[in-house]
């Protein structure tokens, strides 16, 4: 029996070691799709050929597809969620009165009629020419394969699909509130992601996405009156690209034709989106590295004025992102009026086009930022929405602050810290490990993902220094572009760059709701010197930057390293004197040090003068004589 147990332990150890040393892999897809849109019924027919490469060590006997349009049907999971969540998305509900005359919020999906719903129906599914068994369950198609897909092998799936574009409610749809006729996001049968964690066949409940890297070859046939913008590169635009005349192209499509077929190729992306309208104005502006920035917007005087001013600003923003993170790797990006707010897609965004210039600039800057954080660094938005939304918010705020020139803020993230504190004080915070669909309310989801995710990086500037965060972003981009990075990858990159141990930071900030709260407990005379006693009140540890201002107008800084970091941060203000004190261990709730001056000589003591540490109770961070 002892030998058997010993062999079992050895076997488990070998298995664990093998799992830890397994090389990185990711699946690959090549899509070919042809779709024909009936603009009278808003129904479309298509056929799809998909070559799937199984780079995993697993033998696959099933695959899963997303059928996103099915969410826009009464009784769907998305509809049910609008009924159950306390603060439903205002874009997806209407205010009505119940039988007692009380105003309530009603799901817009609930009232959709058969000709207004969305659907995607799959027929004639074959694997290498052999019929395979399919089962549709809500927004997921489950396919039992005709034959297993072995590791390191390819197979070809073919299918036909019939779809209906829903009335625009969330992201995709027809005839949005600004009159854009077709916002075609999440419109096709999309293969679900399979990675080291297994299948990610999440139902569509209006949150984020995860996709397989690959190449898209898409042909769209539509009434010739429409202009299309979207993912990829338009092929032969001089013969099929109606709407490109304004972009300096001489269009020679057949004048008698009722329809045009638009042919797009999008290489090395994990999604494909398009939009169409009869009244699009189309501008093209040269961006950094000869990238074509396309702008598709409604031909309206108020809209036009803002979009014209937007164009040169987005050239500056792309240039900032290139230098701050890494070079945009494609040769086009399209800003397209459509959808219901702003949403990132491969090589493009759909965004509302009316409102103030500052409003559309903020949206365009954020959505362009997603080209780096999600569409090049393709993290799992559903499981880790803070990685893409938060990191994008961080560089968005940085870019918008850079545009201010001499009016730049020393801390452009102040508003994010205030929003995070409000979430903590509400008692509704959930850990960032919460799946995007599982948040109790929308507001805590948004603050956790966009705001607290942004603070992960701005606070990291406090922890390891801005120069190390800048280098971390660039290395993270270079190491993980066109891959699926995880939270551990950004942590390990920061460790490699800085030399600091940061497991505590990732754990406390993203996997718990532990908060930071340090305070100045006492300042006392000590034989002509001054003893300062600090206390750690919150659970989450931090190194401490501390500034002492004296009554004679001078000041000095002190730095207390965190023992578990095994790291000393460079002086963030090299022109000011700084004293590095003994390290502070987390288990020690109090910490004291001595200043070689009498207490009467001290005017003010401040914990974290930068404001980059997210201390939830700032009142105890100060001492004033």
C-alpha cells in the first residue's frame, strides 16, 4: 500500500510539473462568409466556411458557436436579466406605468414583435462534408462533431445561416436613435473560444466577449444606395465602394446594378463588424505610420462640425497610444456612427455621433484604446473585464490629459479614485474575479471594471514608479500581442520589469474587496526629536510615501518599503531629499520612526502626497500642527 501511495504522489508531482511547463497555445480560425441583406425585411442569408486549427493538446468532440442575435427575443436570458437586476441599463428599458399608475421600467426586449426580434438560425452544418448534429440553446449552438478533432490538426466546418436584425436595443440592431440603419455587430455564427481553461461558451447577457484569433474573408451584398464601413480592408473599392468618392476614390460600379457586393479581408483579428447607412459621409485622414483613419457619420450639420474637429485629434491620440503602449499593427481604423454608445470591435468602433465634441472625443479615445487592450492584447472580457476596460480607461485618461497641453493635471485620475471610494462606501463592491455577468448591479460592475481596473495601473505607478509602469506596458504589449493574456501575465511583466514581488498586489486588489487605509496615529516629542507612529487599518498592504513640511518652508520625504515586495522604489521626486526607512511588515499593524527635529518645527505630515494610493479614508492621512 505504501508503494502505491508513493507512486501516486510521484505521478501527481510529474503531472503538476508538466502542467506548469506546458507551452502556450491558442486556437486559430479562418472564416469565409458571404451574406446578402434584404433591406426591406432586415433579414439576411449567409453561408460560412470555417477552417479550424486545433493547436491544443486536447481531442475535441464538440464545438460551440455564439448566436448573439437570439438574445433579442422576449424570454431570452438578456430579457430576463433586465427584469431581475436592480439597475437595468437605461438604453434597454422604457418607463411605463403599471396598473396602479406607478412608473416602472419595462424591458424593451419584452415588447419586441416577431418582425422586430433578432434571430440566427443554422442549417446544413457539415464537418469536412459530413453532417454533424447541432442543438441551439439560447445564444449558443452546440455541435457534436462527425469526427473528433485531434491535437495539431485542422477541420473544415460549413453551414448556412438565416438572420434577422433586431430593432436596435444594445450594440447591434437596426435604426438606432440617431437614425443609423444597420449596426451589424455580433451578427454571424461565431466560434467560441477554447483555451487552457476549456470552452468559453458564455450566453449573451449584454456584457463582454472572448474570441478566437484568425482571418476573415467577408462578402456583403446590399442595396447599392448604402455605404458600408467596418472591420478589415475593403477590396477593389474603386469598383464596389459606394461612399468612397468622398475619400478620394473614383468609383466605377455599374450604374444599373440594384445591389453591390462589398468584399472585406480582416487578417489576424478575433471579430468582424460592419455598419451601413444611405446617408453616411465618409472621410479618410492619414494617421501615424500611414494608417488610414476612416470616419463614417451622418450627413447632418451639427454632427459634421464635431466630427471634422474630431479627425485631427484622433491622429494625435493614436500617436500617443503608439508611443505609450506599442505600434498599432494594422493599416486602417474606422470610427463609425452607430450602435448605442460606444463599443470596441476589430479595427473599428461603433459609437453615437451626436452630442458635444468633448463627448464624442471621450468615446472615440476610449474605443480606440481598446485596439490595444482587447483587440491586440485579447484578454477574456467576460472573466476579467477590468483588464480591458480598466487599462483602456487608464490610457484614455492619460491621452485626454496629454491633449490639454499646458493645462495638464498632475493627477488625471482623480475622478476615478472618487468613484472607487463611492463604491467602497456603498457596501456593494464585489471582487474583480467576479464574472462580468454575475455582478448584482450594473453600477458596481462599471466602477469595478472601468474605474478600479484603471486604478490597478495608476496605483501601480505609486507602488513601483511611473517609469516602471511605462516600461511594463510596452513589454506587456510586445510579449502578449495577438495572444490571450491573463491577470497573472500583467503582474509577472511588472515583476520582470521592476524586480518587485507583486503577487500580494494582484491578489488583494483583484481577488478580494480588501481596502487600503493607513493613518497617522501619533506625533510626539522625543528628547528634542519627533516620533511619528503610523497604523495600518485596512487589510491591504502598501509601501508608504510620506512628506514632512517644516515651519521654515523646507520639506523632506520618507519612504517605507513593504517587506513582502523585496523592493525599494526610485525616488519619484529626485529634486527633493528622501530618506529610505526600515521596511514595514504587513503583520505589524503599527510602525514608528524618528525625525531629527522638534515637533514644533513640523508644519504638516502627509501620507502619499501624490494621491495615487487608493486610501479609502484620507482624513487620517494628515497631521498638522
